[in-house]
C-alpha cells in the first residue's frame, strides 16, 4: 500500500520498521503521503509477525568482549594484572598489535587472550562485557562496537582507559 519506490525496512538498532524510498535514497519513520493506510495496516500486521527476531535481549543493545591494554596515561593505570602500570602508550600499542596479529592469524581467540592479557576486570569472563546500549561506554568504544557486525573484531580502539580490541558477540 505504499507509493512507488517506497518500501518498508527494519531498523536493527531501534527494532522498528521505517520507510525507505529506493529512488531518492531517503528514509523516514512515518509512512509517506499517498500510502493506503488500510493496506499498510494489514501488511504491517503480517510484517510484525515475521519481523526479524532482534538478536539482543532488549532492542538497541549489543553484547561485546574486549581486550584492554592500559598504559601510564590511562585514566586508571592499575589493573588486576599489574598494581601500577608504567608502560608508555607506544609500548601498549606494540603489545596490542601483537595480540591483534595472533587473533587475526587464528592462532588464539580474543576471549582466550583476554583471560590472561586484558587489563580489565572482564578478563576473567574472557573480556565479555555483557549487553550494553548507547551511552553506557566511552564514546570511542561505543562507536567502534556498534559499527561491528556480530562476530567481527575491531582494530585498535583508543579510549581514556587504554587501548582496546573489541569483538561484537551479539
Ligand atoms: N557494562 C557496563 N555498562 N559497565 C560500565 C562500563 C563503564 C564504561 N567503561 C568503558 O567505557 C570501558 C570500555 C569497556 C570497559 C571499560 C572500562 C573499564 C576498564 O577501564 P577503567 O575503568 O579501569 O579505565 N572496565 C569497566 O568499566 C568494567 N566495569 C567492565 C566490566 C567488567 C566486568 C564485567 C562487566 C563489565 C565507561 N563509561 O567508562
């Protein structure tokens, strides 16, 4: 029941349908003018019954694991691994790049490496941070994590906590 070139799409992050015009590449939350709302209602009723299952427990949340290497300029240069962290940021970068190479080569998983190498208390859970939404994590971390597809691993992400590798789990 939509005008030509319009289609209903699904916003994963908001778990809501939206309307997309493929010709003009515009999207909007409300149906475009000229929509046959009666037909749209029946379509949406069917749509909702087949709406893709949101992979997270609550809409808009994702689950990720990370491996954190802190350095002396970290906001809290201490961790369960090392009471006082004195390595410089350059050394931390070399360390996390070596971790990244081992993970990318398939030699070891991020979670396994996080268990012994991550300067975050989540190390004991293989870096698993559980579910989180927008505005929970520091901005650089949030933006990197939400840009990943499930199963994907980020490059090195720099936050006030230190240097991270992030794996989106869900
Ligand atoms: N699940 C949440 N919402 N927990 C609150 C996160 C607060 C958030 N944290 C961060 O952004 C970074 C990125 C991930 C971990 C992290 C920092 C630090 C390590 O850095 P540091 O603070 O010494 O500088 N680890 C944590 O916070 C841990 N509680 C994460 C965690 C540990 C065990 C189980 C679950 C979560 C922030 N807004 O500062």
